């Protein structure tokens, strides 16, 4: 097997994406729980922050594509199932049941076979905690990874660009006709935008798509400005279709994710530095942080009833976000020392 060079920028990007996810869920949860006691300006401001963090999951997928679609990285069926799929599936089952038990305790439900079976029902139907959807996404991408790798390996730069353009047109641009109340019947046989991000990460990583720092910054500015404008308009005019402009299929989110991915990929970090050790440590725990952070969010906001909009909003939300990151980092690091847990966290 060829030696694969470690790219520190990917670790930094996963850390930043992890923080962005915490910010997104903290503001989204707070806005939902306290929407009846906060001002319209606070609602709009919270929605702007939430929507501007939508690049995080696409960037996670882009890093996955850059790494796993690399022709120098061998992914046998044994490795695919025993490492990647088993990890995602194990995390899905174990922590879905942890969340089910958490709900039973906090909501004072009667504990019994029926309540446990409900947990397994939620796993199969995806009706448990909403952020777990990412694990279903990973399992789906991993199952088709052998074929994605064949496409990546056999495609020329022009063919790869063609694939990305087709994905973008049919999954991101054509749906925008719904803004005018027009439903297009043109489609391709792909149900989600996520393979686009997988191949996009790979294409930027191997320079099939050539960007520059200036272009990347412009993509981020255009994407972010567009999302902010759409969110403000949604708040003022209550046009539901505007939500198309900040979903994962949004061309604006695509711009954000591509620009951020390129900039972070090219960040230079000395592998011997203390900064790298810190980034690498958080990166190793990022999967666990993603899974566990909603426990802290729910506990503090929903069950303890802490309203971060009261008093100093910046300090309140800042403290919650930093505290959630630190608590889940420590818990994840501790759990990874338990035999067997490291394989799923």
C-alpha cells in the first residue's frame, strides 16, 4: 500500500465543522424553545447564525470524499464493513439507545420492554434524535463507496466536472424553480446531494477543480451573503420556498462549503507544534462530539430551562458553545479508553 500523506488542514476543517454544528444546534434549539418570549429580531438573528453554519455537514462529507476516493487509498470489502460501516452502525445503535434511555429518565416515562422496543423502532425509522440522520447518511455513502471509487478512478478531469455539473443542475439549481411556484419534472436517478459533496471534495483535493484563495473567499462571501439575505426575507415576508436557499442542496451552501474546504485544505500546520497536537486531539474526538453534544444542548436548554437570550446573549451563547465542546470532548476522550468504544467513537 502506498504511503498516504497526512493533510493537517482536513483535521482543522473537521474541528471547525464540529464547532459549527454545536453553534447550529445550540441556536436552533434555543430559538425553538424560547420563540414565544424573544423578539422577532432575536429570532431572525438566530436563524441567520443557524443557516450560515449549514456548510459544516457538507464539509465533513467533502473530507470523506477527498480521503476515501483517493486512488492511493485501498478500501477492501473487509475494511469497508469492519471499519467504516461497523463504526457508523455501531454508533447508531448504541447511542440511539442511550438517547432513548435519556428520554425515559428525563421525561419520567415508565421503563419496560415497550419503551426499549420503541428505541429499536426509532433506529429503523429514523424517528429518534434528529442529528443522528448523519449516521444514516454515512452508512448509505459507505455502502456505495466501492462504486464511487471506481467512478473517481476511471474519470478524467472533464468527466468528473461533468458529473458534478449534472449533480448541481438537477439537485441544486432546478429545484429553485419552486421559488416561482413551478415544479420541474426533470430529474436524474439520484435522491440526495451528498454524493455531489463526496465527489466535490475529491475533485478539489486532486485539483480536477482548480480554485485559488481569492476565488474561495469570493465563494464564501457570495454564499454567506445570499443566505443572510434569504433568511432576512423569509423573516419579513414568510415565504416558505426561501428555505431552499439554505438547505444542503442550496447553491449558496455549495459555494460556502467549496470555498471553506479549499481554504482549510491548504492551511499549513507544523506537525510538531502544540497547536497541531490540540487540533489532532479534538479531531480524533470529533465524531463523538458530534454524537454527544445534543445531550448537553437538551439538558441545559430544555430540562434546566436556561434561556440564553436573557442577559448578555454573547456571553451566554459563547459559554454554552465552549462548555458543550469541552464537556463532550472530555466525555468522548474518556469513552474512547473503554475497550470496544474506540471503534465506534
